[in-house]
C-alpha cells in the first residue's frame, strides 16, 4: 500500500497490507491476551497509558511531521492535535479509576447490592484520517483502560500515524496481545466485520457507518458510530464585535483544511449585520496563506485525498448554477498537490448541495435571515445533528435557539471545539452512541449486577 504525500503527490513509504489470514491471527492473539490484561488492577493499566501520554510529548516533533506529511495538515495544527490528544488522555487517566470502580447500591440489610463494570472483550476500532490521534484516543484509550483488547484499523490515509500509535503503546507497556493494528483499505475493514468481536467503534462517513451497523446488527454487540455533520453557525444582529465573530467563523470553516466532522459548513447571518459580516469574512479569507503545510505560517494546506477537491468544486458549480455568487476563492491551484482556494459563496439557499450535503473542505455558503425563527428553521433543515453554534450578546436569546436544535453539541460564542469532560455524540445521520466524558469511559465496559445475601 503506497502512502502518498498530498502536498507533493510523491510516495512517502510503502506499507505491507494485512491479509484476511493475518487479520484473523491478530484477532486470536488478542482473544488470548485480553483476559490477562483485564485481570490487572486498573492502576496497572493506567500506569501503561501514563507512559504513552509521556511518549506523545517526547516524540512530538517526529509524530507531527509524519502527520503533516501524510495528511496535509499544517504543521502547527499537527502539534495542536498532539497537544489535544495529550489533554484528552490526561482527562481519561485522571477519571478512569472513579468510573470503572464497582458501585455499592445497598450496603446494609439482608441483601446487599453492587454493580461491577467488566470489559466488553475484544473490540474493533475503525478510525478516521482527519484527526487520527484525537478520534483514535476517543476510543482506544478508554477501551484499554477498561480492560479490553483492541483491533485498531487506522484509515489508509493515516497509516503511518497509526503505526506510530501502536509503537508507542507497546513501548509504554501495553502488550502486543492486547493492541494490534490492522493495515489496509476497505477490504481490511470488511474482514473485521466478519470477526466475532465484542464491539465496533467507527469514525467516518454516514454511508459507511450505516453499512457497518447493518452488517453487524445480527451479532447484538455494541456499535458506536461517530459520523459526519453539516454544522451551522448563526450570527444574531446583537453581536458586539463583528470582526471577532468573523475570525472565529472563518477558523471554524478552514481549520484542518476544512476537514473536520464538526467544522462550520453553513453560516446564517441576520440581515442587519449581513453585509458587514460578508465583507469582513471575504477580506479575511483573502489573507489566508495557502501552501506547503510544513512551512511556518501556512494556514491552509492540501486536501488529504485527490477526489475531495473535485467533489468540492462540483458543489461550488452546483451552487453557482442555481444562483449563488462566489465572492472569494473556489478554484483549484495549479501544480502538484491537492490544493484549492477556500471558497466563500453568498446568495445561497437550500436547493444547493453546498448548503445541504456534507462538504468536508474549506468552503462555505453564507445565507441572509430575517429573524431567529427563520434561522432555527434553516439550521434544523438537515439530516445531520452533530453541532450548532450561535453568536449573540445575549445568552438567554442564544439558549432559546440552541434548545430547539436536535444536535449532540451546541456552542454559544464559540464553535468547532471538543472537551474531554463533555460527551461527544451525534444525532440523526451524525452518529450513534458517544465518546468522552464519564459516559465515554462507561461505553467500553458492561455492568454486572451483584445480589449478595448472607
């Protein structure tokens, strides 16, 4: 399997793909090793992950350079992802013992009662390429802390990063018969679906997530799906600093080259501040530095996959053909690499794919609205339900809007962020189940009820 640098289109490295036989061998290896791992006290498992946490910092330069080379993410953002990965790991380390401990419900009387949390067993983690450390750590860290074995399949577009993760976990003391990486493309994922694992945890597109859920439904094991979004941002007419709001919205659109499941993908602005917002947004977008992601000062690098640029350009053409106006960018850049200018479109509506279908790139449509009611109706007009952001001087007014939105996360005066202490979950086509927070720790264990008499 060739690993291609999206900046240069050159081969970085070639990796041997797993076969169906090797995937099964890795599964049986974990099946043998997981009971011994589960038998360890949680403090021993925490100690291993603590060393992994330390190695993430010690090897940050190499890890960041690899991530940028295979994904096109600007180098500083690769370091930011590693810092975020350490922060999430730290939270999980600090809280795992509490939420994995047995709970006494009744301690006196004829019959005492308690709940014990046991690992699921061997779980499959089919992960994503856009934030391989963050979305991976959402799954494999609490899974390991909970006593599970993990078959980890990184995206083929983040395989080298996945190999770093496996190397560091093993160096930290996680046994090879507890964590194994599966290298490959779609077939490797299909082979995982055929195995009798005890849970499936997937991050990726709605279409693939739906297919996974359908194929493994008969197994009656936990299935969690962290899927995509078409996340809206609404700017009310009472905002005090339009420039500040514009800067936050633009970052929400283009960060990680726009390839974030919770990126801002559509913006609604009340008519009183609409013209000022669009003018400031287009001017600020024009100042973005597009180029080599390994170079300091680059804001936007290449898209990670060759087909994504053509997909985005088709969305832009569809919008323009239906009456939208391109006020900045939206063109492919000549030369090597999967580069394109960020795109800003106005005069958009919901007949356009740009406003209704997931984009996953640095493009956005900005639509004028007359009041909060129209904004709510448009924000809710989607099959997705991941996040939604509202910018306003008044929390009470913003909350009235946020309460009406069927999303797993809402933001007031911020966007495109994740906190380890809060559950990360999607609704509708944005997913099933949750990671992070204490609920994300409990997602990887199963309760056993004890009735104790005597």
